[in-house]
C-alpha cells in the first residue's frame, strides 16, 4: 500500500493522521471521565428523619450519601455526585418521623440533560 503514496506525500499526511488519532483517543478518554450529575430527591410530604442513598454501577463502582434531619426535612434534597457515565441502581433508605424504615430502589443513567428528579414517596 505504501507504493501508492510517495514518500513526500506520506510526510505531509503523517501530521494529519497523528492529530486524528489523538482526537479519537481523547474522545474515548473523555467519555469515561466522571462528571457531576445533579439529582433531586423529592421527599414525602410528611418528611423524613434521615435519607441514605447508595449508587451502584454495573462495573462494580459505588458511592453514596447520608443526610439526617433532626428538625424536619425539606421537600427536595439535592445531591451532585461525580459519577462515570453509565447506568446506576440507587438503593434508598428513608427513616420516617415515627422511626419506620422504608427501602426503595430507583435507576438512573448518567449523564443526563439537566437535573434528574427522583420521587420518593406519597404513592410514587
């Protein structure tokens, strides 16, 4: 195949192929970089004493957050974890004001356009 391209032409095309190769490698690396994803957990009207969320990916990675509300919870809890692109299973534990524990699970895909809203109660 080299016989079809004279040495002078190969020298001129080499930088073009180098730049194209670097671009492709950079794009592939960027696709795997963790990024911030805003998650909005919509809590039940009655509120909760505590919220625990664990993020688990199919690749085995996980992260989590735990928030306690001794004086009552807000209606929406916002968390912005740094997650690699992919699908995550969320294991959610709500501790209600009367002490009962409610286990929930949800799925999210990262990245998404804008914030993800995740309803956690009141018939959701």
